[in-house]
């Protein structure tokens, strides 16, 4: 509307034009009266000076024809912009000065407008620092002595967006020096984040980066300076007087991206940050727990950081409380989806085999990362329990249950510390499948044996949670025990669960007169849910509960080792390898006793020995990555 009025050279504005122009001026006056909006306005003026000059010329020409109210508002806006002394365009400054003189009706208006309209940069009452002083000692803006409420964002905005890069580098060097306790951690971290996203750095750059491109090192920090950023994050997380674990975790997650940007693509920096966090965790400092929380969050984003930790392994890392997405999440999600999909060709079978090997490797090397997909595993299992026998076996769904059981075995002991709801979904799926397709069928033997073994180890590791979860499955456990009397571990589990239920219902004074076992539990000749008396069952004490897999005896191991060392009898070695293969069928962990012999036979000149040794080695690697 304003441009049309200028092009038609109308002497008087219409009512619509006048209201639009007044609305525009009121909006501009509201911006210049607020510190943050005024800083954003100055940045925009300096970034697009030619365009802003043209727009201001139209506005000022229109103001000359407007009412006295419009002229007063324009004078206030011009005076406030000029008093910041931050407009770098000389032509625009001259334009504003020229029109300010034209718009002033008299000299008194200037004084009144200047007193009313010019806000001070620092509202705490301290003298207003000019830009030159800001460039001389920029780090003074970050001192804790400044009142956080009085410290205006305006000088910090000028420092981050309107100063030379050398000034920023000098300021960063001082902020990340040795003595960081005197600086405000929140202000420092906000400033570093603003430096990373400075619009002047990214002008003219390609917005769409390549898929395999890595983040550029904008700040060019040293490893020790990256450690100081980690210290600032912990300082901010623990700065609150009433700090809690949830509030500290929120602060750490908000600042984590800054630390990742500074050390993700530099191996030396990542190693130094890992060592620094490990030192702080092992110290007696009260903030060691927050450093441990920061290390856990950093591990989710950069798992290879554990390589540089001397006394920390991936099995010590837990990520139950973190809700931040990780790059491994999408990777493991694709692997699980591929493993659960039906294979329609040989290439599909090979992809599923590769996905299973990758998931096993991930479960054994970084179990905490794969544990984040436990709800998805439960959903994938639950969606297959309604199929009929033909579809369940013919389309590979039974194989998926077997493969999932092996993955769950590798997630121990993290699996037993998971949320009971997640475990309940998985257990319910296995119970439904076993009940639907009969536990006595040979095709279900692997699923039943491995699942019962997981339940027994779950009870051993966390019996309090196991009692609450398995209490709802006493009936299906009894049915499986009656159908499979050879599962001694299941009898032990049922006995322990039954006795724990009995003792929880009996009052202490009512136990008098009842004969007790050596462990202090009431003795009963018959145990509910288990056929036969106590002499026919395994021990109900969880500490001595044994699995159905009987270990190889020492004499048997030594006999096999002696046969495998006969170098002048290739046929005898081949027979020994074949017997060992059949002896370890379904019990691949027995091969761990013969790793030296198998690795030596992989270089045997006899082809039969070499091929059989390779097959055993591949089988061991697949089962135990």
C-alpha cells in the first residue's frame, strides 16, 4: 500500500493507508523499546542494509505526509536506533539523520523523545558500556558477579553477531581457559552455541549437506577446551540449590549436542574427553554422579567413547533413564525389522542371516543400546502369536522366536534390569506360542528349553521382580512342567515360586510347630504344581538352581584335546572334530574349551580337518560374537 501511494504521488493518504502506516509504526516502536527485539532489528539492518535503506526511505517519505502522531513515533524510532551506535551503513545513518531533522517540529520534542524513548542497555543501573569497551574485555559479560536478571542479552548479541571472528576466538580462548569457576555456565554455553550458529558463517553455503558429510569444526577447540565444555555442562546441571536427578538430566540433555559437535569427529578430542569424564567419576567430588550421567548420555550418541575408558566397559553402561534418540536406534530398528520380515528368496535369507549376526554382535558388545529396542521386540513377538501352525512354521515366524531367544540370552544381565512391563509382553508372547503349538513337539524344543533357561536366570538375578512378573504365569508353567518332566530347571523354578508364595502368606507366629528345611523355609513333602515328592525335584533355592545343560567333564575335555593334538593321524582328528560337533549340538558354549585346537586346525594341510575346523569356528562366532 505504501509503495502504491509513493508511485501515484498522492498528496493525502487514504484512511486504509493511514491506519496501515500507523500500525506499522506502532510495531516498530514496540520493537525498539524491547532489548532483545532491538538487538534483532540492528542485526537485520546490518545484514541487509541496502534493502532496509529502501524500505526506510518509503516509510520516512510517508511519515512526512502523515499526522503529528506518526511524526512523533518516527522520531522516537530513529532516535532509538541512532543511540545504539551500531548501524554500520553510513548512507542509512545519513538518511535517518536527514529525516529526523525534517520530522521534528521543534527542539523541545527531541529532548522529550530522547528521554522517554531511549532505553538503557543495562537495566541494573551500571554505566552503559559502548562497543569499544565490549571489544576490549568481552569476557567480563560472563562473570558470575553480574546479576543474571540485570545482565541484558543485548551486549551478548552484539558480541556474537556483530564483532570480528578474531574477537570471538580470543573470547572463547579466555572462557575455556584454566579458571572457569568465575564464569556463569549458562551464559557461556549459550554464547558458544550462538557462535556455532552464527548466520554470517553459513551465508552462501549449501543448505542440503551430503548424506556422508560430517559436521564441520567451527570453533576449532583443543581437547582440553572440549573438556572445559563438559565441566561447564556439569556446573550448570548442579548449580540449582534444589537439584534433582531429573532436572540435572534435562540440563545435560539440552547441552549435549554442543559437546557432541565439539568432539564427535576428532579421535584425540574424544579420547581426552573420555579420560576426563572417567577421572571425574572416580574422584570424591560431589558432582561425580552428574559426570557419570553426562558420560552415559555421551555414550548413547558416540558409543566408541568406551574404547578410551580404562575401567569402564559397555556392559557397565546403562541408559534406562535417557529419552534422547541415538544413531544406533535407527540402525537396530532396521535390523530387527529385517530379521522379522519373511524371506522370499535366497538373497533375503542371506540378509536375514547378516542382520542376525549384526544384532548378536551389538547385543554382546553394546547391550545397553539394544536394550532400548526391548519394547519393539515385544511388539514383533506379540504380532505372531495368533497365526496357525502352518503359517507359523512355514513363513519363518518360528525361526524368529528362536533367533530372538538367542539375542535375549546375549543381553544378560541387562535384560533382567528392564522394566517389568516390557518383559511381561515378551514372556506372554512365548507362553502363548508354547501353549498354542504344544511344548512336546520336537520343533518347539529349542524355544521351550531356551525360554525356561531365561526364566530361571531371571529369577536368580532379580528374584523380587521375577516373583511379581512370573506370578501370573503359574498355570502355564505347571502345564509345561507336566508336558516336559525332563526340565529339571523348571521344577526348581516352580518350587521356588511356590514356596515364596507360601511363606509370604504365613504369619511369623503361625510357623511355629512346622518342620523347616535348613534354609529356614517350611518343609513340605508335596510341592504344588510339581509331580512327585521333594526327593524327585531339584532344589528350590535360587542360589543353586541349575540349567538343563550339563557341562562337559574335565576328563571328557582332556580326551578330546588329546585326540585333536595327534598331528600324524588326520582321519582320527577328523573323527574327533565330527564327534565334537555332535557333542556340542545345541550347546555351542562347549567349544570354548577347544578354541586353541580349532584355531590351529584351521591351518591344517588336510582339507577335511581344515573345513570342519572352519565350520566349528564360524558356528562359535555366530553363537557367541
